[in-house]
């Protein structure tokens, strides 16, 4: 079975292996977009990055344009937007395609969960 840090993920700046250097840290992998209702999350994610960095914690953004074309820019435009608008300095991967099934997102090639918990816009659905 492959593990999170074994996935070859290209960094937004073109570095070929973003995740292996983070092995041993707690990583918060977040699907981000610069043109969606949750865009202000960049500021909170950066606060987490700064507050917890000395505790071997890091944020990794996974920009995606798949859902409503909410991340249409180039890698350079994404970096500039995040840095100038929200002061975000945490790592990001190149713009990616997310896979989703029943509200659970996972990286291509990773093991699929045996069961899925339905997720709605208001949270986790307890009825199934």
C-alpha cells in the first residue's frame, strides 16, 4: 500500500517531489482555489502555518480548477495571488485534478476507503 509521502507530487514552483521532504511532519493537505467562497481560508491557513511550524506542522495547498473553474490562473498567478492578497507562504502543488466519490476526496493512485460517509454542504450526513 502506498502512503501519502510516497506520492510524487510536483510543487507549484516545478520542484519534482514536494511531499517526501515533508516526511515526519504533520501535513494539512487542503484543496484551495482563488475564486471561490472559501478563498479567505488562505489567511487562516497561513496563520496555522506560522503558529505551528515549530511543531513540525505544515500546510500544503492543492489548487484545483475542476470545480466551477475557481482556479483558472497559471501556477505563477496562483503564487502571486496567494502571497500578495493573503500573505500565504505555505507550500502548494501544481494545479491538480481532484478525484471525488461520495464526498470523499483522495489522491489518484491512493487506496480507496472501504466505505464512504455522505457529505452535504451543511456537514456530514448521518443518515445513509
